[in-house]
């Protein structure tokens, strides 16, 4: 896979407004992206663990965090923003896929001075572990409302990327555990797989992009933190590379592919190995020079092959969003991932399972905190 440097990331995201929405894992996605826009180094462990700090790498805290009361409840809020001359990146901490707060965030984006160019989003772990016995049922209903509202309220040119939830360990620990009296998280690992199947199918059905992080990180358990939920800095840098490759492919932009991975880039990226033989990561690891192949990183090993008549066939994005960006390639050569493949598609591993979905889970609507779609006409 490609490993763009900070200068190349700045060029790719030039004059772009990127919005990240989700839990603490997505907050780390935001942090690594902000860091990569400024320098070629990895996040520190303390930066990954920090929560609600006033400033991180020249960003600022807009709401919540230290401005409010820091806690582990479902009403925790944190909004951060990094703004430079030609880049704007913002993160909204979410504890549920769709709620009154999410509706408020979407209205804020709609009425803002600048509409987002990219929305990167995931919400899953909180939804499945903090909202009672019928959490899976309410999660599905909330996803339907969320994707419908995204279609209504975001600019037509906005690229929406739904990240599937990353795999969790068999047992989780730490502050992520639900409060006493809440249902246990013993089946959380299996619930995450089921939730990813549904969310990927629903996002694809409505024409949104899906980046299947569960598929990409299914063998990288050695880079998971001891709490069984969060990931280390090497995993998040790999995640950033997957995400940037996904964006570049959607915009028809070439990422660097023929440069050498020498000792300097090895120090910046660290070793990222797969399988049980991995011996850990060290940012000071020396790597023998090798040539990097060009890959469609966001598609993984499985290329999706669906006919246009298939109900899971990705629908075209909003008008104007599928056209390549009017900017120069970031490297020489012809990109085999041409603009004709600009529609980013979910993993086969997810969609094959999505075809086998059974009836919706049984549940009582009275127990779900569901907010139905609200009709809103956007001024032209």
C-alpha cells in the first residue's frame, strides 16, 4: 500500500473541509490526520489516550472536553477543529449513530459558512453496549434515519465515507465498560460483526462509500491496546493511509507509488506486520529499501463483482461528486485505479454476509430512543 508523506497529504486535502464523526477510535483518526497534515511522525501513546484536552498539535477545543465535565457517560461531548491556511478538519464525538445531538450537528454543517467536502463517520460500540437490551434493533433504526438525513442535509458534492467498526477483543476492559446494571459486553465481538454487515449494506444501498476497517484489521490484533477496543499509533497510521488512498481514488488523484521505503520512512511509519509471528512495533525499526506497489488499498484482497441489477450494487453518489478533482496528480504514471472506478465499494467479505441477512431483529419500539427522519427543504 502507498504511504503518502505530510507534503502529499497537504496537497491531496488542499482547500478541503474534512469532518470526522464518531467515538474515541474516530477521534484518533482525526488526530492522526491532523498530525499527518503537519509532520511525518506517529502519534504518541499519551496523545492517543488524551481526552478533551484544550489543544492538540495546534488545533483547538470548540465545545465539551475541558470546557465541560469530562465523564464516560452517553452525554459526553467533544468538538475539536484544526484550521490552517488551506485546510479545515473537525471532529464531533458521538455516542449514538443518530440522536437529537447528531441532528444538531447536521444542522450546524448545513448552515455553516463552508459545506464539508468529506464526512468520515462511524458509530457502533456505544450504540451496542449502552442503550439497553434492544440496542441492536434501535441501532438499525437509527442507521436508517442517519443515512437518510445525510442524503438530505449534506452538500451534493460531499463525499461520505462510512467506516465499519474495527474488531474488538473477546473481552474488553477499562472505561469503555458499561456502568453497573447495564447488559454485559460478552457478545460484543459478534455483535460488532453483525452491526457492520447491516451498516455496510445500508450505506451502500443509499450510495455512500464504505471503508471496511474490520476487514483490513482482522489479523492485526497485536496492534490493539490492552483494553481490547482501542489501537496503537501504528494501526492508526495504517488506517490513515487506507483512508487517504480511498479519498484519492474517489477523486481520481494519483498517490505516490514508486518511492523507496528507506530508513527515514521506516522510522516515521514503524513496522506493521501481520499474523501471530509479529514481534511488535518499533518506530526506530530499520527497513530494507523496497519498491512499493500501487494497490487499491480500500478494496483489500477481495474485489467486489456485482451486476447493476443487484440490490447491493453501489449507487452513484450525488451529482458532481464522482467527477475527478481538478488538481494535478501527486505522482507520475498512469493510475490503474482510473476515474472509471471512482465509485468506492464495500468489501466482499461484508457484502457477501449482507446477502444472508434474516428478518430484522425483534424489539419493542417503545424501548428505543428513535428519532424519525425530519423533512427539510434545502434552499437552492
